[in-house]
C-alpha cells in the first residue's frame, strides 16, 4: 500500500493479549522507515464485546506521554508512558 493511501486515514488495530495487568505501555516503531513517521493520535479502548470491533467510548485512554501526536525518527521506536488501563487477558480457545 503506498504511503499516500494512509494520509489523513484512521487505522484501527485489534490486539488480543495473553497477559493482563494494571497498566499498558504502547510501543510504536519506525524501524524500517527512511523518513520520520508522524502519528497524529493514538487511543486505547475496550471493545463493546469480545467479538466486536466497535469500541466502548467510555474506556478511551489518555494521550501518550501527555501529548496528542508523536514523530518517530527513521530507525527509531517510541514507547509511551505507562497508561493506567487495566488489561484482562483473552481466554484461550481449546
């Protein structure tokens, strides 16, 4: 997908976690980038149900490192401050 396809776009990524805890730290990477990667906004939220992609807006977490956007230099990574956001692991299907 060409870079221009993601300009002014929203990308929603769903994560299924196997380990829980009281805080969450978000890691973003530009490890293979050749230009700075500007991310305008990142939000963390719970889904309305385990099978839904729709989020519960009442659970939206705060901004990362206290600001709305981040620019990651080429070859670098970004780690947020710990966010107080209790994580519950997904049950393992057998």
